[in-house]
């Protein structure tokens, strides 16, 4: 005999919208085996969601595993030195996520006794958690029926239901959230959210999806109207700003001159080298920063080499950078230390510098410099 709970759940499945039913049927046969899907632990789910923001799974997975290994719970992350957290994040980009991750962990540990809130509304109060992440934690960990709407969900809903509202507009986001929340099954909230995102990631992909094997093709508006490539509609374009950085890489025996980046700009809290920003690319090669003039008073200063111009792409910015390497005799370490204090630079041992968080651009230069 079937138990009553099974019968009720089976009846619920049969009563679902055909779209929802098909997505739920597709998911267990095609989903990827990812570690954050095998748990209801809100800490693990939160950690994965922050790491995967604007990041492909293949790139984010190694970082997720490193964080879980080093910080297996919210207490260990909350009590970690900020420099260690930034170093572990190094190379993943979008460094404000790492700062917010650390602040959120401290907030959960200090204000919530180390226990994540168990509902969408209260999760939104945490540092760095917006509507998407709050919905993910609430549904995956606590089965709250609130829809998760990301780029994959936009695409699947837009194509299947024929929604041509701009997904970058406030009205568009509101329309898609409303539709997703109307569809979400209360008994399978977490599974449905995972399923529709996975469907968008694996089947209903942005370019050239294979609609011939899609289980939703018969009811899909975009497929039937032959406008799959035109949906979803996104009108807003990001304006890319170009910037030009002139770096000075100063070495003195086993020591390097570095600068910790401040607030209000990219790479906040990470370490790079003394740098000046110039107005155009043509000035990168010949121009030297003003602070180098006073450095010339150190008699053993030698210019060893100048790099080619590096190009580093961020979401809203395109960075062009040139590096000039200066070598100073170790006997001048005291004079160099005095000079660094004038400009709020720091001298650190090479071994210590290895442990500091650095932008990917700096890592690439150092790798080329070996």
C-alpha cells in the first residue's frame, strides 16, 4: 500500500502546470553532481551562491572547495583574518563579494548566534545578500516557496512563455519574478528552482540551443515562432571605461614595495605595486610616475626592464597596464623604507607577498617575470 504522504505528493505533481511538471521530470536525469546540491546546510548553500555570482561553475568550483576546506562553518569564516579571506579569493574577481562574504559571516556569527535566518525576508537583512541569494537560500535550505530568478531563468521563461520585456529593465525583472513565483510549486520549491536554472544552463543555452531534444519544444512560444535567438530581450548595454595604469615594480634583495588598494575603486583591500593612472594609452611607455623622481636619489637604483602593455578585462572596465622594474641594492633597504613612508607604500618580504591577496593582473605580470 502507498502511504498518504506519497499519494498527496503524487496528486500535487499531476496538478502542476505542464511546464513545471516537465522541468521537474527532466532535472533528476540531467542535473550535474555538484557538492552544494547534496545538502540543506544554509552556510554551504550561501557560500556557493556568493562564489557563483557572475562566475561559471567550472571556475567557481575549485574556490568553493578551498573555502569549505579552510572554513567549514560560519564561525571559522567569521573569525578568519580579512587578508586570508582575500588571498583565498584571489583570481576570482569581483572582490567586493569577498569583502561582503566575510562581513556577512561575522554578522551571522555575532548577531544571529551562528545560525542563518530561515526565511527570505530576514535573509535580506544580511550583508551582501540580495533578492536572488535570499531566494536561493530560503528555497534550497528551507523549502520556502520563493522563486530564484537569474539569467538562466530569464531565458527559459522568456522563450517558453514568449515574454519580450527587456530583462535589464526594472519592469522586466518585476514581470519575470511575478511569473516565476506564480509557477513555483510549494511542495517542490527548492527542487524547481534548481531545475529551471539547470535547464537554462544545460539545455536552453544562450546561443544555438538544440531544440530538437528539448522536452519543452511543443509548448515553447519561441520555438514555435522561430524566434529563439531573439529572446530574451536585453536592450541595456554596459558602458566600458578604459583606464591606463603605470606600475613600478621595485625590488630590494628579498623585499618588494607594495601598496594596499583603498576604498572606492576596483580591487579594494588587495595589494598591487606603486602606480599612477594616466589619461591615455600612449603615455604608458615613456611616462614615469612623479614619485620615481625622489626614488632616483638612491644611488644603486637601476631600471631593469619595461614590460609590454597588458590588457585586463573587467565587467565595466578595460585596464591597460605597463610595468617598469626597478632593482635596488639590498644595502639601501633603510633608505628605501624611508622613501616608502613618504608615499604610504609598504615594504614586504617576497615570501610574505605570496600570502597577500593580489589582482589577477599582478599575478599575470609576476608569472611572466619569473
